[in-house]
């Protein structure tokens, strides 16, 4: 299922990704540091969403209280909850 998450407090504006049986696929960031965010997308491709969220949660960007990786963690956590709720 495709998910789109509106980020908060980062240079990127949205994150779009697919979850297939809890596995992360096709992460795309709109805005932000294009090369770095492409790298993040490649690194998390094919990994379990819960594992990625746990790994990336809490990463900060400079003095900001969040970062693009932290926002991806929030997006994945929210998407996993939505899919679990829909399955019930």
C-alpha cells in the first residue's frame, strides 16, 4: 500500500513510500537534500519498516528537534499502525 506523509520541521515536504507485508519499498522524498535522501531511500529499501523506524527515530538535524530520517521513522510508524488497524 502506498503512503504519503507530510513532514514537519524539515527541508523535505513529503515522504511517499510503499509497505508490502511490513517491508519498505520505493521511498521518495519531496524537497530536502536530494542526494542524501536518495541514499536513505536506498539504504532502507527491502528492510522491515519496524526495524527502520526504530533505527532512525530520534535523529536530529543540527539544532532542529527532528530530521528527515526521524520524519521517515514517524511516517513508517504511522503507516504500520494504519495497516494494522485496517487488517482488523
